[in-house]
C-alpha cells in the first residue's frame, strides 16, 4: 500500500509541470545556462527516473528519506516528524471543539426538529459549510488579530520570546476555533440526519413504548446508533486533517504538515513531498483502522475485517 | 455555532492569551517581513546560491562594494575604497578594519577565499558564471585585495556587490562540495555585518542580535527579527496588529496605508519591465503589424491610472530610465481603430480569427488578475480573443523554459516581467537570439538580428561615455521591432511603522544588497 | 422502501405512493421555502442575458470598485465589471459544475462503498485500501498534475471535483451498509440467493438515501468552494470568466476584504442561500419518500 502510494506520488510528481530547478528560477531575474547546470548538478536530478525511484525506495526502506532539495542539508525524516506535533496540536484542538459542538448541536437540532433553534442552527451551519477556508481564516485574522488584537496574527510562538505553553496556546486558539467552524457544521449536519433516521427505527419506538424516558431514549438508544456515519466522517476528517489545514496553516503561518507540503510542492522539493506523503499515508491508514475498531465498539454485530 | 466558537475563543483568550501579548519585551526589537515580496528569498541562508533576499542577508554578511540606497551608484562597504586601472583589468580594494562576529579579524584572505569559492562551481555557487572573467585574486597584505580580470567587464562591480564575504577560518575546513548542503548557514553563520546570527526557528523567524563592536557604531536596537509569511496578506495583518514594524506590500494595500498616519509608505521603482511576450515560434505574431495592433489596442495609461493608482511609467522599449531612452520613440498611444485596421491589413482573420489564445502568467496577485482582465477585454474589442491562465512559478518555467521543442501552443502569449536595472544588461537574456533556451532565458524565442546586434554592441562597449548611447540604440530597435508588447515599469511598496527611526528600505531587485545601514535603525 | 414489504402502509387514502409523497413534500414548509429560493435563482441565472444591461466581462475602468447603486445594483469590481452580472453568470457556471460533479461523485462513492460492504472481505479490504490511497494523496499534487493534463474549462473542472470528493462518501456508505448487512432481512435475502445488484439497489440504496441526500446537499457547497480553490491554482474556471468561487477568491486581497465587501459578500450570500435552499429541498424529499413518516 505504502509502496504503491510512493510510486504513485513519484510518477505524479514527474508528470507535474516544473521541477526543482524551475522552482528556483525567478522569471524576472534570469539565470545563465551555466548557473542552471550548476543547480542541476547540485540537486542530483540528472539520473534516469527508474533509477531515481529505486534508489529512493531502497534508502527509504532502511529508514533514510534523503535530504531536502530546497533546504540545504536538512534531512527529510526529522523535518517531517517535527511537523507532526504542531499539526496534531492544531487539529486535535480544532476537531475536539468541532466534535463537541457538532454532536451536541446535531442532537439538539434533531430532537427539536423544525423548531426555530433547529432552523437557526441549520442556517449557521450552512454559513459555516459554505465559507471557504481561506475566507474564514482571513476574516478571523482580520477581526480577532488586527481589529480586536485578541490573538497574535500568526506563527506558533512570539518571535524572539522564550518558549512558554501559554504563548503557544495564545497562538493556537484562534486558528483552532476557525478550523472547527467547518468541521463542526459538517458533523452537526450528519449527526442530525443520522439521528432523525434512527429515531424512526423500531427499537427506538420499542424503547419509547416500554416507557423509557425520552432523554435516555435519545442518549442511550438512538445516539449510539446514529454515531456510525458520524464516526466515519470524523475518521475521514482526521485522516485528511493529518495532512494539515493548508489554507489555515498558510494564513497563520502555523508550522504544520500542510504548510510543509504546500511549500514543498511550491518548490517541487521531491524528497520532502515523498516523505511527508508517506507519513500522512501511515497516519491515514492507522486512523481508518481505528475507525473500524470504533464501529465494532459502537455496534458489536459488526466484525471488522 | 459561529457565535459559540467566538464566545469560547473570547473566553479562552481572556484566560490565557492576553498576559503574554501584553508582556513588554525588554530588549529593543525590530521585527519585519524582510523576505516578503518579489525581492525576498525566504528560508535561504546561503548567499552563494541566493537569487534574492539580499536585503536580509546583508544585515549580517557584507559585500566589498554595495549600491547606495537610491541604487544610483556603488559605494564601498567592506572595501574602504577602490581603484580601477586604466585598462579596466585591475581592481584594487583597500579593506576596512572589522572583526568577524566570533572575534577573529577580517582580512584580505577572507576576500580571496570567498571570491575563489564563489568562482568554484563545485560549491554550488550561482555566481560562478558571472565571475568567469576573474583571472586572479591577490592579497598582498591584510588590508589590500587586487582582482585581475581577463577582459574588461562593465558590470564587474555590480556583480561583486552580490558577493557577500564569508569567513575563511570557518569554512576553509569544509570541502566546497559539502558547503551547499551544510547546516552551518542556518545554525551558526559568522559574518561581519551590524547584526550577528542568533537563531532560526524553522519556517517561523530568524533572530539576530546586535554586534556591539561593529565599525559603524553599536546598533541602536538589540534584536532584529525576520518573520516569514506565506502571503503578503498575512504580513499586512501582522503589521497592522503591531507585531512587525515593516513589510513589503502589494500596490492595493499600499493605497490603504497611505491614509493611515501611524505608518509610512515607502515607494520605489521595481526595475522590472512588464511586457506581453509574443511567442515567435507560433504563426500568430510573425507579422509586425499584428504586434503593433496589440500594443495600440491596450490602453496602458488607463490601466496605469486605475489599477496602479498612477504609480507606473509606460514603457515604449525595455527601459524607462531617462538616460537609456532616446528622443523620438513611437509612443503607441491607445488607438483601437488603428489596431483594427492593422489587423485587417495583416489578415488576422486568416491568421487566427477569433480562436482563443492562451495568455500565460506566473503573477498570482489580485492586482495582476485585474490587469489580465483589462488586457483581455481591451484585446477582445479589436478582435483578439485571449484567455488568461495563471500558474505557479515552477509550472510557468517548466512550460516556457523547456529545452528542445516545448508545446508552443501552451504559451503563445505571456504576461511577464524582466529586470531592466540598475544594470541595463538585465534584459539581454530575454531578447538576444544567442540566449534561446537552454543557453539563456529568451523564452519567446525572439531571433531579430538587428536587436541582437544592438545588444552585443552595448555589452561589448568598454568606453563608459558611449555606454548609454549604446543602450539607447537597443531601446530604439525594441521600439521599432516590438519583440514584446512592452507595458510599463511599476513601483513597488514597503510599509514601515512610524515607530521606526532612520529606517532605510527600497524595493531593489533581488533585494539588493544596498546600503541600508541597519545599525542606524531605531524604534521608539 | 424494503420496509414496505414488512409493514404495509395503512391505506387511509386511495392515492398512489408518488402522489402521497408529493403531497407530503408540498406540506413541508421548509421544503416550500427552499423551492421558493431555488426556482427564482435558477430562472434568473438562466435568463439574465436577456434582461440585464451589463455583460459579466465588460470592464469599465472609470467605474471601478463602486458600491451598490441604482445602475450597478450590487456594485462593481476591481476593473469596473458589474457584480450582479458576474453573480448571475457565476451562478450559471458554478451550479452547473456543482450539480454535475456531485452526481458523478455520488455514483462512484455509492458503488464503491456498497460493493465493498456486500462483496466480502477480500473485496472490502481491496476497495478500502484503494479509498485510503485516494484519500492520502495530497490534493495539491493531484491538482497540479491534472492542471497540466486536463487544462481549464467546465468539463475538466467537473471531472477533477468528482474525482476528489467520492472517497469520503464511499466510506460512509460502507459504514452504513456494514451495519445493514447484519440485519435479518438482508441476511434472509442473501440466504435466498439474492445477487449483488439486488442487494445494492433494493436494500443498499434505500437505506443509504439519508446519507446520500445529506452528502449531496453539502457537497454542492463544497464543490463550489473546491472550484474556487482550483481556479487559484490555474485550474478550474479561469478568471476573468465568472464563477462564485472566483468571486469569493477576490477576498484574498486585504483591500477587497475590508473596503469593497460587496465584491465577495454577495457571491458568499448567494452561495449560502442556495445551499440552504437545496438542503431544505433535500430534507423535504427524504421525508416525502420515507414511508414511515405517515405513521408518526
């Protein structure tokens, strides 16, 4: 699977227009032919393609992902690994907010279906879903950092200040909240739909008929079953989230995976792209396995392959 | 839900965020986005491979000679003064007294080491080709350097201004091959500049500390910080939030800062001529009449007035500097009727008609999008149907620079820019027939004999008094032949907080270097 | 609808099922509101070139960045183009792209998810690893490559958006059907030798309808936003052609974001309103075709 992924990325990268040298040239400040040759030599791009791939694969299998092309002398694996922390922090915080808010609002909305709080929340959630990530990021930045100055405008810590947890939290909170908007809205929609579906099922009506209190019907019988598609959604989201929130990380200059990958793609830094994609791939597979386990936990009838 | 998250954000921020933000920093600090914008080269620390970012690099490394802040002439930096022999083959530099940041004295040996290293391709140096005329570097005593050239080179000093001098004692031990991939550059570089390298927090910022024994006096601030931003918009936000005191900004943003009294807008020429390149390998633009029609059809003055706020000069050849532009150029004033007539005369119906023509660009800014929309609309009025396409820089280069036979139909027209100063030879690689890829950057494959001859003559001119006239000839030929539809040279902007005192910045191509004297910068 | 076989609906009226569904749909207030929004939007978007004086790409450098007024109802943009005309033209393009790409990704997503869950362990494992692969691939790279191969325009945009969005749906369909697979009536159907198509369309599809409807309504918004992302990468609907995504992209400029809000707020509002309306209709449709809704 991972080998297939690496081969696929390798082929796609070579199909993509532009190579690391093209990324180095500023079209308005041209370089001479011999400068370009110097670059090509330094970047080691003169080998035939299959040789490059198998060379990379052999090294990768022994844990060596090579050096970044664009950052002189930086090894890929540590570079990628040090991005997992910030991404996990941002995504963890953002998704935690999203899951709590989304599930709670979804349940409430489904129960009070078509009452005005449901409609109000629907409208809000659709605003959340329909705002492009870059727009909510820029608006959030504008209001909370520039106008109100409640939160710093970017980065993970204050430049030049000594490291402190409070400082990181202050930098974290705004992007995390902005990140949670879209996810919370999405989770809320699926939770609401799924719960409505479940509330019509026989066992829920049975439970009601048995005289179980409505609150417990919803929490114990309905919610648990309604969670299945929501768990899948969260699983998929986490999987994608490992790759970082590209726009948000760019706007807030958060040193996560998304930023690394975007920079690497922008400079066609092949080894970093390969390394980062593989690490993301491992995480996605792990998360998907966890999701399957979570199904079995929620619904014991399901046997996981 | 949005209200909820906002409320949570507010609550958490009040709890945790504010104290750390309010905390005053005791050392005097200037923070800026010094690598934002076209002159920057964020995350590069090695001056030998730099194609930009010299504004920042020259705060801790220094060259022998440097442009003045107006980019009008070169002055000494690590060279106290210099003399050039009558045959323009021998340059003698008298060096200043300075110590490296690690305390070792700076001597002529460092200069000799650096120039020889920069000449050595094995080090990955991108200066190697430009220093090709250097025959020898001698260090007769500690404070004198003599450089001999194999043939006269009018741009030699200008090239030398981008050779930042490196410490021999720190680098001589490393083989040149390993220098390019060394982490020395981003962890412990040693320079001679007013600030010394303190630390680099990956992809976030670089921190420098004052070098107390700098020859120009102890710097007035203790800490200089260069923050990295992924987009000019993010840098603008940080500037307005008061977190940084300086950044490059886009033209649109500059306009909104002009009315704000707590900021100062710094304006300067970009030294980049914008043009519409017309690919000579496609059959569309071989007829001069078609090229004339295109330039007549574009109302450059209206675009400059409305989209650039008047801050651009229309270009009728590759130059706008007064000493390079001869009298009596055709101005190609906006005249759509004439454009239509020229197209009819050329038989545009048969050449292309209204089939779509791709207009490729690497300029992704909102302003460039507006320019492209205006150009498209103006050309449509005379019957030329162009379809703008914006791609990222590597994609652009991958398309236009491809060796052999690229897909010509992918870039029949481009909207691009090329550096045309301070050294006027800058546009030669884009227009001379000897510079067709892979030899150079003539991506439009322009093979006009008279234009190439004019370039060759100007490049070979050793008599300084005849130099301007030679470049004027280049301008004249460009104006007549129209290898490009030249558009304008726009201004670029930086915005500095009014808290800064004696701050010097200019939008120099590749970031200079120029004499910004960071040791004088101060903050209230 | 399989439930129909088990619980025959109480025939209180003599109307056919379709007629009753229609009645229920009309009675649903939210769905009616949805229709009241979507139909005028569709009509306006399709006919504007007959009744609106401005063309979407006509520039006017003398009337740049003007706020809403009697001549330009929604103001003008950075090169003096009429925002209302661009909004309608953009709606035409964006809705076309969104609806087509959602339809395609639903087909792919449902088939992959359903076949994985009914097809047995080997098929399931293979299909899910394939989905993993598709989800792991960073979209940026995928887009860059497609940008060079597919180029710009409506058809490539639809293709790219469909290809990017099906994996999440297929995982959700699979999750639902894994649970369904264990239910008595499906086990019974399998025991009686029902084929895969029967399982897919008689049992799978009706039981996924809520997921599909929610996905479709949400994905419409997502597709429009994806298109915005694509056009900023030199793919998708290339400016200066109008699309809602392109118009929202204008907000990337700080000046437009702050000083000319009408240039991005109107397309943003149009997007939210349309998505909201489509969702109400989707909800109404789902309820209308749910045979149990008469019982409660």
